[in-house]
C-alpha cells in the first residue's frame, strides 16, 4: 500500500531522472561541431557525466524525501556538502563563492543576498534544479508550488528574477504531471497560460508572454533568438525558452531534448529544465534506453526504482 509521500517522491524521482538525462545529454554539445552533430542526431561518447544542475537537484530530492518539503537550512547544508565533496561539476563563479561559503559553515541568509553587490543572483541555477519540486507538489495549489519553489531558490538565488524562474519551472513541471498523458495540441498554450498566470510579475514572466505569442510554426532558431537560450545564464534569458520548448514536445522526451539543444545557448541547463518537465508527461517508450545507459549513474540511494 503506497502512502501519499511515496507517490509524491516517485514523481519527484521521475523528474530528477529526466533532469539528469537532459543535463548529461546537453553537456555533450559544448563542442565545435555541435551544429552538425545536432543536425544528424549524433550523441557523444559514453559515459555522459552530469553537471551541477543534477548535483543540486539531488540535494532537493533528498530534502523532499526526508522532510516532505523545503527546509532551507537542511537544503543549504546538503548543497554545501555535495559541493564540498565535488566542486568540479561545472558550477558558475557566483555559485562557487556562495556554496564554498556555505560549505565552510556560513549562513546562506547572509551569503546569498550579498551576491551581485547586494542584488542577489538571477542566474538560471534556481530553475535548473527545481523540476522535482513541481512534480512532488503537483497535486497542491499553485500557491503551494510557488512557495516551495521560492524557498528552494532563496538558498542561493534571492533576486526576484531568480525566484520567478524557479517558480515558473516548478509550475510547468506540476502542469505536466496533471495533464499526463499528452494527447491534445492545445496543451501547448494551456501550459504557458497556467505558468504565466501564477508566475510573479518579472522579466521572466514577460518572456513567457513573448513565448506564448510565438506562432506554432516558429523555428527553434527564431525562438532562441527572440527569447534567449541561456547565453546570459539568467532566468529571463533561459526559462521562457525552455518552457516554450517543453510545451511543444510534451509527447516525446527524446524529441524535447533534440529540439531544445538545437537552440544552443546554455544547453545542459535548458535540456535539464526541459527534461525535468517532459519526462512527466511523455510515454516511457520515448526515453531512449541508450541514453539511460550512457548517463553517469545517479547515487544508489536515489536510483532504486523504475528506470532511474
């Protein structure tokens, strides 16, 4: 007999699975011949290591499993611990400074708000790791999902845009759970409408409005040029594009990542965000077994169910 917590954590695990596959997949295309490889759908050699996107998502998953919600102090401790054990996962410069200080015993409430001369970080790191929260709280109200996303973001990203990016991504993941399995084309606009409605006023929300206005026939190159695909490594420059990609490919996990990576930009992070969403709606057979085998294994304490 499954408990409610078991069901919730199973959804979070599935999102983490998609997130880590997207992360490891996207990381293969930071190469000079990326465009040609994407055109011919040629992936990189095995194994595919995952990056800080997955590392931080693992900490979130662990907190959800242990206490059923985001305890900021516990999450900060786990972020710091995983960073201390392996700081070479592709963390950005600001993340290095914040996590190094947390790992040394600093208080995140004093450390995170001081980033960028006291503005706090609006980097896309708050969104890249958040999918499991949306999956875990998918049956709750949008307000609950947004609050849990905010709590997660603030441990490292206190700028309103960082918070908004986390909220938007968590909402998209929650929507994907609710609408599974996908069978209707209009769900593209319905997903964006839902996320826009419940995302705080911000540049990120404005970008989502812009994504909503793009024509269904819009190419991935045009979408990336209009919305940004993570070159600035901020939430406004990353999240609208990622959710737009996910909204068009909810029927196939594999297609969602090929579409997303063709936008180039911060491709491990955009693919991690999209993977954490589309895995929750797409049929299992659209997740290539070869990709699962290629990805660096997740910790044994997590990879204990299903196809994780």
